[in-house]
């Protein structure tokens, strides 16, 4: 679908992350925000006013019906990404959707197929791929400097006593598992992208410890990767000892990333986040891909492996067995 500049974009969901996207888009002249839809009318109105646009809606279907759009940006709760993506694709509209792509692999497949059939771009907001320290770490891993990759660990541990401000995160109907799909989708994607691999055997355990969550609030996923490495991602909302880091070990060397600190070969380096941060870089990538008519980084097709891994983890937690993600 050929698009000329500026890309006319409509937002679906005008909450927290939509506002971060709007701030990032201020630096991207190739995108013009022309409309916004949110079930909370005040949010939609304030959002479009701030964006310098006029058209706001409480029903995204009406927005697709009435406004001429080149692209949508889906920023709704987790389980509400598939429907607008498919509806927009069927109208020839390109799609950027926040992570997770969806909370069921079958829905991811429907999104990929709809966008492929319509010849429109589907990009998923796997923003960690766009952080400068991660880009540098991946460059080192791909260069072979660490040797053959054998082991990867990604931790995100924190303490969150109460469900965050938006009640949907504690509601499995809307979150599809907030910890697994909210935090887990970032970590799963980082591991697979960093190692350029996919998951095979997956074993996951989840626990519900804090009664304010109507869902598991601690999850650990152990996996084997197609390249032979072992990997672990671990997430916790009840951990007094915080951690938010990545370790990659190979036959010759290892690296460790924590924020903007990268340690490789025993040497500590500071790798600053690029100007505008990951949010800006990923939306700029979406704009270039739409204008150039090419597949973007973190396309729906590419991140399917991430959601196969999460589907396997979900099944594993439910059934207490090892699940082969490569068969899903
Ligand atoms: N990349 C990141 O680091 C990051 C950070 C935060 C959130 N996110 C993702 O962004 C998405 C939204 O999260 P958030 O924190 O902005 O949540 P939020 O609650 O702040 O915003 C979601 C908005 O969607 C609206 N909404 C709900 N149902 C709707 C519908 N049917 N039609 C239109 N609007 C509807 C809500 O009223 C709300 O304003 C989630 O998928 C989340 O995982 C990503």
C-alpha cells in the first residue's frame, strides 16, 4: 500500500503509552496524528487536542469508517489488539501495535495473515530492540566475539504491592496474564532477538502470591533454544531484591547489560541511550518502513516466535509439562 508523507495516523487507546508515542512522534515529521479513539471520551479529546488534531471518537470502528487514515497505532489493553488490527488491515491501513502482539498465538496468526493479505505493514512495539545498549550487545553476540552462545538469563524483579492505576492490568480478561504478556513479552523477545534463535522446549512455573493480583505474579520460564543454548527469563512483582538485567554467555566470553552499563571481557562500558530513546527509534522505523514499503524490524512475522514461546510457557504452566514451542 503506497503512502505519501506525512503518514496520517489514528490512535486506538489514548492512555499512558499512547501519550509516550505522541511525545516521540513530535520528533518524527513523517507522521501526523489526525485522530484518536478511546472508550473514555475525555482521554480521546485531550489526546487529539494535545496532538493538534480534532477528530476524536469513543468507538474506533467509527474512526476507521469516517477518517482517512494511512496507519493506526494500537495502544489498548493486551487482549484488544487483534480486532482493530484485522479491521484496519482489511481497509488497507498499516498497523503499529503495542506489545504484546496478542495473548493467544492463534490471534497473532490472524493479525499476520490479515496484514499480509492486504499488503500492509504490521509492526509490534518490541521497544527493547531499539535501546542502544541492547543494539550494541546484539552486535557483539552476532560478531562471534563470545563464541557459541550457551546460556542467556533475563531478569525483571521488582516489588509492586498493588495493582497499577489502571484496573485492566489485574483483570485476566483484558491483560491475558499481565506479568506473562506485559513483562514477559519484552524479555522473551529480547532473548530470541539477541541470540537470533527461537525456543524449542519450554518449561514454566507461575505463582500467585500477592492477593491483590487476580493472576500469577511470579513467573519463571526455562527454555532450550534452536541454536542449542539454554535460556531463562524470570519475572516477579513481589521481589524486595530488584533486578532488571541480561547476561549472555558463550564458549569464549560473556556479556552483561544493566541499563546503560555493558560489561564484556571484564571491561565496563557506558552505552548511552540514543537521543529520543527507544520509543522514538521504533516509531521512526515504522514510518520509514511504511514510506519505503519494506518489512520493519519487529514485524508481526518476525515476532511470531516470541508469542510461540509465551504460548508454550502458558501451556506449560497450566499443564505442568515441557512444551515444544517450535511445534506451535
Ligand atoms: N513498550 C512499553 O514499554 C509499554 C509500556 C506501557 C504499556 N505498554 C503497552 O501499551 C498498551 C496500553 O497500556 P497503557 O499502559 O497505555 O494502558 P492505559 O490503561 O494507560 O491505556 C489504555 C487505554 O485504552 C483505552 N481502551 C480500553 N478499551 C478500549 C477500546 N475498546 N477502544 C478504545 N480504547 C480502549 C483505555 O480507556 C485506556 O485509556 C498495553 O498493551 C501495554 O502492554 C507498553
